[in-house]
C-alpha cells in the first residue's frame, strides 16, 4: 500500500517480506523456550486472550464520550441562553 502508488515493481520485495516473517517466527520460538522470558510470554498471552474484552471496552468508552460530547454541545451552545445574555 506504500510502494504501489509509487508505480514500483513490488514482486521481489514481497518475497523478502515473507522471509522476514519466517525469521521473526523462528526468533520468537527460540525466545519462548528460554526460561528468562517466561513472565513476558505470560503477559503477552494474557493480553492476547483479553483482546476482545479490551476492544469492546474501548468501544463503550468511545460511545460514552460521544454521547457526553453531544450533550455538552447542546448545553454549551444553548441558543436561548445565548440570546438573553447581553454583552456590554
């Protein structure tokens, strides 16, 4: 999505991306087997398992902020209150 608009040939680069992904998977497998990283993998696994809950929590927070934003705009831009107040 970055190189394509530049009218470049992306065929050879796509092969390098696949090789890079395999290398990262191999490194992750080695790191996961090390006992020093046991707590880190426990945290990562916990985040991955709670991802759905975190997503819906963010959706609810965004919805509540949106509703309060609308309510505040109605209160802050009350036309009748604005017209009755005179600025001297």
